[in-house]
């Protein structure tokens, strides 16, 4: 499914996205669409370019992309369209059922 089809499906169906798990700085949500269940990540951290701050390497900060969004265990799938679109672009919107 392309981004527009996914958005239309979510607005029409009003399906909820359910938090599956958190691992390695990513929240993973599952959402049901008309053709199956999909999983996608939402990155909660971002690596600082050049990674050297105070003599430490691989420094991470809270992702600015999150803003003040509250992530619940269940949310309207359409409320997560921003991250769903990013996952589709990166090939990370994966059909699991």
C-alpha cells in the first residue's frame, strides 16, 4: 500500500494502533488495515552528528521529531500518520499478518 492508501484507510476505519514493544530506542506499533496488520517503528532517540561530546562517542539525544507527543498503548492510527509515512519511505512499514 502507498502512503495515500494507508492514510485513507486509517481515516475511514478509525482503527487503533497498538504499542507492541520498545527496543533499541524504537517504539513499535501495530495497526490493522483492510489488507492485514502492519508494524512500524517510531524512533525515540537520535545520534548526535560526529558523536563526540565531552570526550564520549555515540552520544544520543531524545528525538526532536517527537515534540510533545504523548504515546499511549493504544492510539488512533491516523494520529500516527507522520511516523507511518516515514516508515513507508524507509521500507520499515512491514506487513506482519
